[in-house]
C-alpha cells in the first residue's frame, strides 16, 4: 500500500508539472482533473487498507505517525492540494500556476 501512495504522489507531481509547463486544452483539462480525482481516491484507499502501525509514542509520550503512514499522509495532502488548485484553475478563480 505504501508503494501505491508513493506512485500516486509521483503521478500527481507529473500532472501538476504538465499543467504548469504545457497548459492543456479544455477537454484535456477535464481528463486531467478526473485523473487527479482518481489518484486521490487511490491514495485514500491505500491509507484505509494500510495494515501496519499508524502511530507510535515519542519520548514525550505524544502519538506521532510512523514513517510509512506519514509518507502516505504526505501523499494525500499533496494530492488534495493539487486537486484543489486544478479545480480552481478550471473554474477561473486562479489565472495561472
């Protein structure tokens, strides 16, 4: 599941760089946004199906994410951020990246 989250994070970065360097046409923008939604759903599915430990206690007895789950969480944040940016670009709220 960790590899799926890492893959979706890399695919999200490629999608963002595609929009930043080669702005797609109207139809391809919609395809790209739908693809980004699917990448986000895959990341959420990877987090839900994760079977390892999600948190551990540190020295102050505060619960923190383990490294694998933290990477998944970081991938989810990146996926959501790019999805919001792409939707705002498509709606015309943002003018450029």
